[in-house]
């Protein structure tokens, strides 16, 4: 899924920047007053591509209609005096843009513009819709059903993950740790899918070739109900009467992550929930989510969110003397 960035024809003092796949048009046009646009590749894998575009205070417009799902994570402090329309419907309002994550779903049309008082930088995350297990869709199903267009999607976990994406975009491409980057991107996609599925009061479908719907539910419930335990691969495979080898492969197809990474993300998600809802110490929370110590929990937070549990709690405006 390699992308190239190249300028097109200059007209009436404006330059049009197109982001195009090497084998097909990507459907993204960015027009700006300036003769040059800061477009920087950030990360690339077989299922996603990440670019950072910076317009600053220059007036600009965007037209996008793509085969890929596209996530937009605006730089901290980004704001616009213009408007955004998805499929002709105005979405969001003038003002700050960095309050959440925006989604332009596959096939949807985005038209946006900014005026004289805007300041905009944005990370574009393109998701290959053919990788069903990543975007949370049953293989062969309508590609438009996994993510829906929306703006400002947020919860505490999404805010933390978006901050991590901004951190990746600020790094030199060659300095980005691919394992860490892919983990952060998988988490943000899956959390967006979970949030939208919850809003629609429906469960995400399982992927064929992976665990059955019943087995997936059994495993998910087991992890949720026993997150305080030191859960290992053997323990999970026994819940659905499978060998460790076949379970590990089927789990990754169904959940989009290997079992150990899913467990890591669930421990961090549950810990962040407890920090929002209780005044328990970080050490107590670490034990409640299956970590042997606060140091182990801190390591997971740094790997997935780029901050310590203490920093996360301070960011929530919550702190207790025993922390």
C-alpha cells in the first residue's frame, strides 16, 4: 500500500497537492495558497498508510473521496474558521479541531475549507478496507459497514491514542518504531469500531476463518471477567477446547491482534477506566488488571499510550495521595 506525493498543475496562484497510490488514484486533493505544502510520510504497513499534512495559517481546501477509510487526527491547537461537509452534510463547527478523531468512511465525500484565521495540521491515516480483521468487518461483507463517517469521536482512551499518533507524526519517519506504531494504530481503529458499535447498540461481527461467534464471545468474556489473573495462551485456548497453535491463529483473525497484545490493550483499557471511576492507588489498580506491580502497568502504558499511569491520571484531573 505504497503512496507517493506529487504536485499537480499550478493555477491562479494556488497549488493543488494530490496524494496518490502508485497503482490507483487515492482520491485526495489538497489546495493551498502557498506554492509548497508540507507533506510528510510517517508510517506504512500492509494495511495502513500514515501521512502528515501541514497547512498552518494559509487558506486551503480539501476534497476527498476514497476507497479507503481515512482517519483524521488534527495537531494539538489546530482550529478552523471554515467548514467540513461529508456527503453534503455539514459536520462539526468552526473552532478547535483537535478534540477527537474524525472518520471519512470508504466511498464518502469530504469537502472542507478554511479561511484567514485557521491554523491546521493533520495526520491522515488510510486504512485498507480489504484487511477485514483490522477494520472490524466480516470477510465479504459490505466494506462500508465497519466504520461510519463522523467527527470529534472521543473518549479518554481515544484522546490518549490520538496524542500518541501526534507524537509519531512529529518524529522522523526512520525513527518510528514499526511495532509500536502498528499497535497504536490498531488500538485506535478498534476503539473507534467499538465506540460506534456501542452507539448503534450492536456487536461487531466476527471474521470467518477465525473463532466462531460463540468462541469469540466466550474468550472476550473470560478475559473481561478474569483480567486480574495472569492469563496465558494455554488458559485461553482451553476455554474453547483448541490447541494453542490453532487458537493463536484464529484469535488474530477474529480480533486483529495476537492474544498477548489484546491482553495488553485490555489491561490498559481497564486500568484507564478504573483511574477515571475510582480513587484506588495505581498499585492497587495494577493488581486489579493482572499486573504484578505498578512498574509493569507503567511499562504497558508507555508502550501503548506513551505516558505513565500517573501522567494519565493527572491529565484526568484526578490524583490521590497514595499514588
